């Protein structure tokens, strides 16, 4: 679905997110990368934090904020590809802002 460089970037970001310190500092990036790598196919995907199976309340709150941002871009019920592209777009914009 994504080109090879984007796929490698997301996998590297998810590897970094396994570290507790990095995850706490860049929780939104880690959750957006997880959304981008989700195996969601088809149309009619309802955007909700339970898609990610997050355990901590702060993670669910961050995911809800991200999904609300994506709802503004792609709508409340979207297809899997649009959701993934919105998440990748967020990751690229956030990384560009950090640089």
C-alpha cells in the first residue's frame, strides 16, 4: 500500500516506540504509526480508540484526539486506505515539525 521508504520509516518508528522513554515523549507519533500499520481493509471503518487496543487511559485519550483530527479530514466513517494515509500524513508532518 505504501512505498518502501514509507514502510521502512513506519517500522523504524514502531521499533523506537518499544522504548518506554521514547514512547512517553512521542506518544502521538507512536499511535499514528500504529494506525498506519493497522490491517484494516474495506469501507465503513468507524474511527474509535478501541481499534488500537490501548491499555492506559492517557494512550486512549491521545488516540481519541488523533482520531478526531482524522475525522475532520476523512469523515467519521472511512475506508481503511484513507485512514492509513491520514495517519502517514500526520507522521510526516509531525516529524517535519520536529526537525
